[in-house]
C-alpha cells in the first residue's frame, strides 16, 4: 500500500545510529540508575512504570510494566544549586526523545543552564522504550507493506480519482494488522496513549525526587504538555509548550482544518524565490513573478503525475511520484531557514530542467533497500514511527467512522483550508482505519488553573501549528502567556533567536513570563536567510 508522511507534525532531529548504545546492557527498575552512554557527558537509565495506571497496587498481576528509555545531559553544579530535570518531547507522536537529546542536549543545556538535567525520554511504545508499538511480527512483514523512513510519505489524495477509497482500505488493513499483532503480544496498544505518557512524566519527575514537573514540548509535545497540565495542575513546575496543537482538532483527528497558516509559508517560498533571483533560487528564470512560479510548480506536478521518474541510486531504488514531489515541498515548509527553501529550489529546478533530474529531491524520500530476514522483532527499536504515530494519535482520538462519502467530503474541505489538504487529510483517513481505544482515555476538555502559569510559544507562520492554536490554548490555562516568534517554520526550533532563548531561560529559572504581546525576532546573520547565495 502507499505510505504516509508524518514529518509534518514532528521535529526532524538527527537520527542516532541504532547500535550507538546497547540498551539491553542496562536493566529497568523503579529507581534511576545512570550509566554513561553515547558520548560524554550523556548518561542513560531505564525506568519501570505500570502499563495500566488504574490497577494501582496490583501491578504484578496486571498487564505488567513498561520500561522507559531515558537519557540526560547532566547538570553540572553543586547539589545546593541543582534545579532538577527538564523533560523534553520532540513531537510526532512517535519521535524519540532520546535521539533528540543525544543530538541537541548540549545546546539545550546552553539555553537553560547547568542547574538542570536535560532529559530526553522515549514515550511509552516509542524508540528504545519497551514494549514497542508494532503491528508486525517481523521486519520483513513490515517492509512488504510500509517502507522505511524517510520514504514514508503521505499519498496525495489528488493523485487518482479513487485515492480516498484506496487510502482508507490501506489504513484499515494496517488497523487489522495492529489488532492481530496486539492480540498475539499481550494487548498493550490500548495503553499507549498520551494520558499515560503524561502520568509517566510525573513518574519520571518523582524518580528524580521532584513532585513538580519541568517540561518543554514541541509540536505534538504540546499535546503531551497540555494533557499533563490538565491532569496534574498541582504538579506543574514549569511547562513550556511550543508549536501548539489545538486540542479540539487533535481529539477529532482533524489537524487538516487547523493548518490555516500553511499557505502563507508556501507564499513565502514563491515570493522569496522570485525576489532572490536565479543566482540564489534556480527555480526562477529571473523574470518570473511569484504567481508564475506557483503555476510552474503546478505544471511540474502535472508532468510528474503523468510521467513519474524511475531512479536507481546507491542504496535505493524507486519511483519519484507526484506524491513524493508534494511531500518534498511540504517538508521544506517546516524548516525553511535550515536550508529547506534553498534545497527545494535546487531540487525543483533540476526536476523542471529538460533532463527531468529528480535525484536531489528523491534523496529526501528514498527508502534504503530492505534486506530480508525473518527474525522476530528486536526488543529495542521495534516498530516504526509510523506505527507509533497511528497507535498514539488515533488511540487518543474519538473514533472516526470509516464512511467513504464523509471522508471524501472531508478531503475536499481540507483542500479549501490549505493547498496541501490532499496530503494532510490522510491524518483523518488513517484514524478511520484504527480501532484500538480504551473507553477511559482522557480526551479533554483541556484546561486548568495550574500551580505555575504555563508558557506557550507560537510562530507567526507555522505551517502545522498556527499561532491561533497557541492563542486558543492559552485561554484554557489562566495566567499563561503566548510568546510570539516572528519566523516561518515549525516550532521555535526553526531558527536561532537569542530573544526566544532568553525568555525560555528566564521562565525555567525564575518563573518569569514574557509580557503579553512580546514578539521575538530571529537572530541576524547569514544562517537565517531563506535563499542564501549558492
Ligand atoms: C512491575 O514492576 C513492579 C515494581 O517494580 C514489580 O513489583 C512487578 O513485579 C512488575 N510486574 C511485572 C509483570 O513484571
Ligand atoms: C562542568 O563544569 C566544569 C567546571 O566549570 C567544567 O570544567 C566542565 O567542562 C563542565 N562539564 C561540562 C560537560 O560542561
Ligand atoms: C526575460 O523576459 C524577456 C522578455 O520576455 C526575455 O527576452 C528574456 O530572455 C527573459 N530572461 C530570462 C532569463 O528568461
Ligand atoms: C542529476 O543531478 C545530480 C545532482 O543532484 C547529479 O549528480 C547528476 O549527475 C544529475 N544527473 C543527470 C542525468 O544529469
Ligand atoms: C466541511 O466544511 C463545512 C464548512 O466549514 C462544515 O460545515 C462541514 O461539516 C465540513 N464537512 C466535513 C465532512 O468535514
Ligand atoms: C469501559 O470498559 C469497561 C471494560 O470493558 C467496562 O466495564 C465499562 O463499563 C466501560 N465504561 C463505559 C463508560 O463504557
Ligand atoms: C480557574 O479558577 C477559576 C476561579 O476558581 C474558575 O472560575 C475557573 O473555571 C478555573 N479554570 C479552569 C480552566 O479550571
Ligand atoms: C533570575 O532571577 C535572578 C534574581 O532576581 C536574576 O539575578 C537573574 O538574572 C534571573 N535570571 C533570568 C534568566 O532571568
């Protein structure tokens, strides 16, 4: 079946090699015991938590325990200056907090200071936490149905007249496989929900000896933060949610209706390209207006839809399709300053040239060649972030009827909200195929009077989580403040800003919130140009 991309709602951090640390070498326990791991000064531990928090004392007889994988960039101060852990979630759902802190821990410690442990945890079911979320018994079975990342792309629902029906059937098949595999492996998927991940955060803080939680969550991490603050308002130490989901759309698998600023990011690409000129943006000939470039992209789409391009590269083989083209464009909108726009311009120019050279853009979506073994799933790193996304996001949400007419109408609506509705409507389709839900999962209402007011961060043009989501969420948490970041891209990690960093630090250290209406700018410098000279 076709695959889907979830990069849109997650932070892409560098992938940490699976064999860089042997998680099997440390055991899971109720108390934290740290071992050096990855590169100094990082340390790892595994914490046991109940899969089902409602069973209380009868943990031994119940469905059992999950083991959470934790990594910390340790504090580096005397005991009396120590301020405890800051937990980080990078998004998804399904992204590894361990991988994020292995790559970003040092820079986050630079923001918050050496008083804190900067802690990445793989939420239950994700990454190196066990049991993993998996719909398949073996990697070979998985490879037959869904490609490895980064080849996971949303199928465009514009691509064929029956794309919605085909997509739904494919997602229903995945849902059936999830049920079949879950029944054979102990029925754990129903516990892989955000409310339980929030309970795990309190367990982690308590294992550090703290009753109050300090947390920074980006993208989906904002749902985890909102959920935590609603369930445990008295345990809010400091909570920063950044790139804020509107919980109403999340619980209704309706993110496609939320992306009201996505087309502003699209416009920024075409405007920036037209004014940068061919030396910095080779997709323009120097005479084109922004509207010309938008037409040129549409024509390119029609050409690839009619005649997709086969590729054989070192390490991969496949076809560059219309869906792949749409996904590579969408991806670039999330991190435009980190070379996203510049890369897209070069890739589109090569594709639009007489040679129809797709190799640059294909590099973004190509799957490594699968090497077949029939070995059972590894304990660590079982499943894929696609399966984790489905189990968590769809398990959290209200059921979606697999009603094809309604889903067709939903897709048409989504294309009115944004020009990439053909991709984003998949977020609802996938949940229409998934049926593992607890009836007591927390699904709102979101909001509480928290013991400390929370800090929200929203970008002026965020393609996935518009500023409006932060503003709406703020009304649900009395005393909270929205810090606005005048930037394009997803979450405040899109570009460096000493202003944002200073506000995050003042809040974490002193509880100081920015004044209402504070707007931060990107740091000046060549690194932050949308189209730097090539
Ligand atoms: C879960 O952890 C608790 C506390 O460590 C332990 O008593 C219990 O035996 C564990 N349950 C299982 C099924 O391993
Ligand atoms: C910890 O602090 C000491 C003393 O200031 C310093 O020499 C050392 O480099 C610090 N370690 C890290 C990992 O930053
Ligand atoms: C720009 O447009 C003019 C007039 O149509 C044309 O002569 C010229 O070749 C164009 N330049 C480029 C770089 O396409
Ligand atoms: C396609 O572009 C790549 C660089 O992105 C280049 O290495 C390759 O030679 C080009 N292929 C053809 C057939 O022009
Ligand atoms: C489509 O949008 C309209 C107007 O916002 C709304 O009333 C309707 O419920 C939507 N339909 C679907 C299937 O989402
Ligand atoms: C939820 O499920 C449990 C176990 O299946 C059942 O006993 C209970 O009645 C259900 N509650 C509601 C509100 O449906
Ligand atoms: C916060 O507290 C006020 C005053 O008690 C109450 O009116 C309000 O409903 C509370 N808000 C939330 C979201 O709990
Ligand atoms: C935190 O408060 C202390 C004491 O008022 C002050 O010296 C310090 O500059 C503040 N730190 C930040 C980051 O605002």
